[in-house]
C-alpha cells in the first residue's frame, strides 16, 4: 500500500484510496472512468445539498422504523446536516456526466456521509463495519429514487434563484420604462416604420415578458416536487419498509423547506422524465425572449451615427483593438450567447429523455448537467444585464423626436380622418419630397393645423389617452 492511502474493496477488487479522503472505492473508480466535463458535481452546490437532504430524510425515517441503531442514525444525520450546511463539498469529486444513471453520484454521497459519520463516532475512515455506505447510509434506497429526487430538489433551488434574478431584471426594465414614459419614437414592424409609440412602452414590454416567464418557472417548479423516494430500484419499493416512503418524504419536505410529495405511481415516476422536459422547455422560452430583447437593445443602440442610434448602452469596456473609440454592446452579446447555449441544452435534454428504456432512464445525469448549467448561466446572464447594462441606458430624445415627425408612419394616424387613398398619396409625396406629413397635409388642405395638433398629440399617437369622439375633417 502506498504511503498516505488506505485499501478499500468492492466487487471489482481492492483499490487504494487517499487516506484523508472522505470518499471511498466506488468514487475513485468513478473518477477514473468518467473524465468527461473537466468538472465535478461540487460545481453544483444545490445538488450536493439536495443529496444530503435526501440521505438525512432516509436516516430519520429508518431511525423511526427501528431499522437504524440510534447512535448510527444520529451520526449519519449529523454528517448530512454538515454537508447540507456546505461542509465537505470538495469531497464530491465525480464527474456530473457519468454512466450508471447517477450511481456514481449516489455512491460518492454514501461514502462521504459514512466516513464523516464514522469520525463523529470516533472511528477511522474506511471502518465500514461500524457504519457502511450501503448497509446504513443507503438503507432502503436505490440510486434510482435517490438521484432523481435530489436532482429535482436541486433544480427547484436553482429555479428559485433564477426567479429572483428575473424579478430584478424585470424591475430594472420597468424602472427604465417609467423614465422613458414621455419619449416618443417610431414603432417598427418588419424593420419598417409602423406607428408611433413611446420608448417607455417598449421597455414596459420587456418587463412584462420577463415577469411572465418567471411565473412559468414557478409552474415548472411545482411539477418537480413529486418524488419517487421509497420506490427503490424500479418503483416497486423492494427492500423498503411499507411506511418508509411516506416518512422519508415528510422528513424531506421539512429539511428542504419545499412541499415535496410522494408520486402517485412510483413505477411511472421512476422512469418518467416529463418534468425535466417541461422545465427545459420553459428555460428555452426564457432564453429565446431574453435573446430577442437583447437583439432589440443592440439594434436600437446601433451606430452611433450610421445606425438607428435611438438609445445608448453604457460603455463598459473598449470595443476594438484596432478602431479607437469603438464601443460594442458586449453585455447584450453575452446574454445572446447564453441563450444559444440554453437552447442547445434543451435539445440534449429532449434526446436524453426520449432515449430512456423500460423502467429507468439511464441518461438522467446529462439531463441534470444540462438543466443545472442552463439555470446557472441564465441566472448570471440576467444579473449581468440587470446590473451592467439596463440601468445605464439613455435615450437620444431629440433624434427620436425628429424621426417620428419625419416618418411616413404618421400618416396611419390620419387615415381614419382623410381616408386610406388620400393617406397613401400623402405618404408617397412625403417619401418623394422628404417633407413632413404634417406640413404636406396642411398644405393640401386635408386637415387644419388645429386638427393635426390634436391627432398628432403624443398621448393620442401612442394610445395613452383617448381621442375625442368626433374630429371634423375638411
């Protein structure tokens, strides 16, 4: 045996394990077998905390049922509480993408908790006669109910944080909407002048879209709170006590603070990945709408001279190594890229969920990895947009005012009063001469100056106040 190691044994044979490691032989083999992403499950602390909560709930249920000796149960519960509080996360070293439907992750948790519990009782690490990773920590459990339950809890925790970030971003846009409430501009359809609106209305739209997505996330979270814990291998509950599932779920709800409930059919719940697909679709929806919003910000800020130049994004860094003075819309650009990633992750989740066979989906690790990354990156993107971009946006008010009054889009407001044909002729003349609609309409005697002033009031153009019931035309 090499210095600084201990020898552990599994069905494959003997294996050296670092003497100071809390993990054991199963984890070491998994580290050797799955060097895929270059990271570990410790990258997702929500998952480690959820695993600890599941193991603690199981220990408490088994204690109540008389299946665990009281001292062993106390040590396991204390070890789980420590891990749940953030300790020993560096000992969760397996790759998040792994074969075996999450067995390596479950074994990593079993071994860390068992060895810490051994220490609590005064035993050396690896002394599994006293507390065994499988016989005690994993009692009445299977990877097939522990892992998906922990993944669901981890996703819910991460969803809550993303929801907070979305709310902050919506608030940032709503604050700007109030600031820009009196800024008249041209709305556009198909990149062509349409009808006037306010910049405040445009920014209000972004706030509303984001808040709608936050509500959809709340709905997706509710679907994740159904657990198959107690179903063991395929949902039949083999090797589990008849009262274990209800007890464990009740304890898990108390530990996690989430209203976890037992699945209606454990066999169905063990193989069904529908809730993951649903969540992935909602995350894709969030990504698509965030990306569209950032496309708008980049387009409206384009220029500053040769583009639309309607708004200015805050300059956060130099934009070019060759063009002095250039500033790029780097914050919206990075959000776009996160959106592309999330959309790609959705395809991964879809294919992995579809590839499940019979009583178990072996591909839940890549589902978990994809969803947890999407949640983390979306949260960071929202926070970045809310703090590094939106508050510093300014409007080019004079430019926006000029574009409204030079645009043929104003003629749409006149159509109910002078008719479609006369409006079309007026628009053509405006395009040909470069003159404003108001001047041409007055010159042609289509409407009086007073009538035009009423029709073209900003509040009338943007639907923020009702037009008078009757406007007499000439």
